C-alpha cells in the first residue's frame, strides 16, 4: 500500500544554510509529508543561490514522486556530496514539486523556519 503523501504550502519563512552561508530563504516553500517520515521542505529553485550547487551523476527513483536528480553543495571548505535533490519531472499528482529543491539536513546543512 502506498504511503499517504500530502503537499502543502509551508507556513512562514524558511532558510537553508551550508558551510556558514545562507543558500536560500523563501516564503514560498512547500512541505511534503509522506507516511511516517519527517516532513521535507522544498524550496523554489528561484529562491536558492544555485551557484553553490554542482550537478551530480547520482539519481534515484520513487514510485510515488518520480525520478530524482541530485546536486552537491560546494562551500569554501568542502563539497557536501548529493545533499540536494529535485524531481525535475515529478509524477502528475505531485506536479507542484517541479522547480523545487530539497536538502538533506546534517551537521553541515540546516533547514529552519525563521
């Protein structure tokens, strides 16, 4: 059975930081909830400083969302491999994910509501 997936507008202003720099801030982020997983914030690509992102050859596929492309974050001190993903052509039921980026949080990457 497929997990219940909901996609809503994330309330408030969201920021993503990596390597001591703010990569983006948005009042137009989306929040995706999927089954028992923690919610994921998707930032509009236009709200992210994409100059810090390098395309990765890594890909994955979700039967509920589609094929994901990945990006690494390049900071002054290091490259954070495959830390960002995007559904370039999401499945029809989640078409609003198009042109949005999500970030794996870690000690190097923070996604926060401000």
